[in-house]
C-alpha cells in the first residue's frame, strides 16, 4: 500500500504539477477522499519517503479543532449532571423526598452518581429522611424601629470636616458595638539583641562579691566634651570627623561643663600635665561644645567617674560611707565602684555583614586601688564564657583614653574567622586625675558590641538580620531565649 500511495502522489504531480491539498487524494483501496486524520498520517509517511530521495517537497498545514465527547453532547442538550439531579428533586417542604433508587430511574445511574456528589458539594440538595430534596431559603420582612425609605448609610466616623461644618448635628451614626472583639495582636517576642540585653546584667551582677550598679544612659545626644575631650581623645582624632560621627544641627552646641574641670581638661590636652606632655595642639572651644549622637556609652562612664571623684575633690556627697579598711588612715574620699550600662550608640559607618550604623554597647568600669591588666583579662574571659563564647583572645591596641589597651576577639564558627567584639583597657591618668582621683586609683574600662556576640551565640552570619528592616518576624518568634 505504501508503494501504491507513493505512486499515486507521483502520478498526480506529473499530471497537475502540484497537489494543493492532500485531503483530495483517494488512497488506493479506498472509495472516499483521504479526509481523516489516519489517512493523512499514511500520506505523511509516503511524502517523507519521497522527500528522503529529493523527489518531492511539501508544506505542512495544521488545523486545531475541538469536538464534544458523547458525555459533553448529552450535557449540552440536557444540562449538567448536578443540574439534572436538582431538577428531578422537589423543593424542601413542597413534596415527597425522592429516594436514591427513584432518582436513578429518573436520570440514569451515571447522572445520579456524579450529580449527587456535586450537588451536595455545592449545597444545592440535602437529605430529608430517606430521600433527597432541593435546598433553598426565603425571607419574611417587616419594618424595623428606624424604618426609612432612604438608603443613605449611617456615618461610622466623626471627621474634622463634620465638626467644622456642623454636619455632625444632623448626621446619623452607626451604633457602636461594644460586644465586638478587637483584632488579636499575637504574642510579644524579644529580638535576639533584646534577649541578650536582658541577660547581660546577670553576668555583671554575678561576678564578684559586690554587685555592679547600672549607669544612667538615657542621653543619646552628648557634647564633644563628654564624648571625647573628657576621655582624653584629641580634638584632631579621625573619630571626630563627619564621616565617623553624626553631629546635631539644631541645636548645634551645648553648654560648657563645670569651669574648673573644663580648664584642667583643656590644659592637659593642650599643654600636658599629670605626668603627660599632652597633645601640644590648639584647643578649640567650639569643638568641645558640638552636639552629637554618642559614639560610645563611655561618655556615660565619664559622667559617672567624674561624679564618683566628687569626694576626692573635696565636695560634699550625700549618703557617703567611709571606705572599708581605712580605720586610722586619712580618708582621701575615694570609694571603689563597679558600674555597667547597656544601651544604644551610633556610628556613621557603611552597613555590611558585621557593621551597623546603630547598635548596642555593653559598657563597664571597675574603679579600685591595685587593679592590674590581668584582672581585666580574667574578668572578660569569665564574662564571655557565661555567654557561651569560649574562644576569646586579646590583641594589644591603641585607645586615646586607655593604656594599656586591648581589642577583644571571639571566633565566629559560621564566618570561620575571628571577629572583633569589644575594646578594653586601663583608663589613662590624663583622664582620671583631672577628675580628681588619687594617683594610685586604677580603673578598668571595656565596651562590647552586643550584636556581634549575639551573632556568635545564635549562629547568625549577617548582623543586619538582628536589627532593622531586614529582621525576620518569624525568626524572632521561633528563636528560643538564650540560656546563659
């Protein structure tokens, strides 16, 4: 047959030069033109065979058509299965229910089976006794106590325009539903830094026999004097540049501090003193009064240390108690102290995986006689171990207000590198002695970023997920409170 069909195609081309539509061919052995799909498949086989020998060329023309199945044709004429079931049943309360057996006799087995399920799902029919009925509802309507032929809706809000124009006097307001329940706000959760912030005081309060006292840190805005000058930070230091510090434009300047203390600080900067040569640089009164967002909570520590040295300066102090172990010795006014704070600081930094422009700092100072750098290192190791951070190391560093100074690094397992988490050291005499402290008093100081240790504690590799608009609410809800 294949060879006969190929010969038919060649003979037809020989006679007419072209075959516009292969559906007009009459396949050998057939009596009607090859209009069916099966016939065209046979023609395609013959054409491909001739094409492989370069005897013919042909183009394909496709027609997409749709025809109804027998079931579709029945639905088009009689309706869907569920519609026919619904039509065969009486309305509820208007006739005897139709049993499933009776329904099959009326609409057929297939329609009864398929139509019942869909009609039940759509809520069109229901059971009544052993039979089925149509479901439906209607209403009886009567006039209400505030019946009106107007369809205007009552007002739901009292607006400024209504109060101004007096329209509220003639407006009809919707009754307030005092029984309605408010929307649920869900549960409250602490972010990871907030959880750490709540627990860090426990470490400080638990180290040593004497408790740490929390410093007041409500002043986000500080003067250049307390943030830098009182700490013996030179006025030419890069940290005071605009690219590192946020300065306030309104108001731009603060009041001057206590004159005598201000004079001692400016003198030790410009000319030296207390065993120091100072910075030998011009002193700017304008620079010292500039207002800024504090770059560290050490500004609060400076305030508190100056207050702690009041008795040493000969000032009267309320509720002062003599220092322990000073019986028979002259009291110079110094009282040992342990102070801490946890609050927000601000740096003009580009944010990345380990830096934020706004973060929290854990600040601490210990003032006493006979303190050494080894005491500070031992304290910091205990502090971090209670946070679950065992790998800690210290690196010598430079700070304008501490000497010696140490940078604190902790190993971050997810970043697979050491991350700087804080700074520490012994406050310099150029900072302490202008305040009035005796020469033999030593003060430990440290500042620890709260977010980076939290990253290590929770296994987080991007600090921006801890604080800010990228913080995941789901993560906050799912994160357990740290057990420290």
